[in-house]
């Protein structure tokens, strides 16, 4: 074969490479077990009312695993302090934070710390609300509208994503587990800026404690390049 012939990339393999976030990590041993599987992100909830609220010191994780702090209706000052304390890479805003709040937080954190803004999606969700936030966060996260801010374990109708109007990359969340791999791969075929899946309660043994085997199956299903 001539050295001048450029091989085309395998589109199917590239499409499978989707970032995976395991959220709601709580206990040290379980955190280390799941981190060793090399998910792209691990999420730590800093909301006192959550059964998955993280407390204590965060041990060193592999450099390839980004640490996400999840906050619900918190203050800019407290978020900034926790980011510094635990050396977080991203902040996930899971409340009713305003555009102005995102602007102020971004100004305080600087460009190195990325912001994920969460939106709770129901059958009547208006995607127009995303526009005002586009310049003030790095990712969107679309979760199922439910009783709690997160961890409800239910999915919204993914067909509504056909209405997604933005080029902003987003995380897909809400009741995602290993049984959803095939459907997510089908979703990847659509022209959507789907960056990652966000998984929590469907991978749990109990609140905050993840099933290592389930996590491994899910991570290996998508992180093709990392686990070849």
C-alpha cells in the first residue's frame, strides 16, 4: 500500500467513544475502586440534604479522571472554597441558578474550572431557556425532571432531544444504566453534540455506593480508545 494514501478513520469506532461520568460518589474505598476503572469524570455531591452528600477528604485520583463538584442552590463563596479545598476540575450547578449567578461564578473560578449547568427536562421542556446560558457555562446537562434535583432513577423521553437547538456539548442524565448502552449508541448516530452520559442511581448498591462490575461494563462500552 502506498504511504501517500490516507486511511479514513473508522467512524463507527469514533462514534462509540463517549465520555462517562459516574456521579454521587461517597465512600473512600468505593471511590478508589471506581476511579481505577478510569471513567472520564467522577461526581461528588456537596448538597447537605442529599443521601449522597460527600464529606471528608478527597483522596488523590488518577490524573485522567476529572473531579466534578455538584452544588444545589449554593453561594458563590462556598462553591469557590470547596473547589479550592478538593481541587475540583468542574462545577455542576443543579439548582435554579440564574445567568447572573453563572457569570459571577465563572468570574471567580477563572477559565480553568469548567461549569456544567443542569436543566430538568419534562414533556413540556422549553429548549429556548438554554440560549441565555450559552456564553456563561461550558456544558449543559439534561436530567429528568423529578421529585429530587438528581438521582431520581428515571429517564425522560430522549426523542425530545431532536429539538435540541444548541451547539453547546451536553451530558445526558437520568436513570442511565448498562441496559441502555444500545439505545445510547443509536442516539449517537444523530447530529447532536452529545459529550457524555451521567450515571448515578442505576449503578448503585445503595445510595452513594456504586457496583464496581456495573460501572466497569458501562465505562468499557464507550471509552473505546482508553480501554483498547
